[in-house]
C-alpha cells in the first residue's frame, strides 16, 4: 500500500514562495507517475504539475508555468513542488498523487486516474 505524506503548506503574502514536499512510501519513486493537484471548495481537483516515470518529463498547467517547478529526489523518495510568485488564485488545498499503472508521458494526468493520494496541505496567499 502506497502512502504519501505532504508537508510545507502555510500562509504567504502575494509574491512569496513556498515549497511543498511529498514523501512516498515506495521502493523506487522513479517507477511512479507523480502529480501535484489543488482543490478549492466546490471545484474539481485541478492538476498543476506532473512528472513522468524516471523523472524524465515535467508538465505544468498554464496557470502555473514559469512559477512552479516539480522536482523529484530519488534518494529521499520525495517529490517537491516549488511555488514562486504566488498570488491569491493559488490559494487551495494541495495534494500529491502517485501511480505506476498509468501512462504519464504525455502531460498532466487527470486526477481520476491516480490511485494514491496524500492527505493534502493548505496553501493560503493573501
């Protein structure tokens, strides 16, 4: 059973930065498709960044391109989401997701395709 534990959320001023971390209880994180999603009340979960297996490719939603970076640390079985130039529209609960039985070499995989999820971490920008 895969467990994902997120950390790093919090409150930040407009223009600030945060780095979210997601530690995965898997043997080799490189075998998994990884994704970061966010959700606000009454809205569907939105994909913001994705990484293909082996960390080969990164994908970003248009709304975060140039501001967010997904980084994978194979030694720590951790994937980070570095978020810069934050604005109030980035306020949401952020989730990381993992799965190794899906194709993820073509872009951000929809949330419905992932089987494993973290508990979420709140990011508030004001």
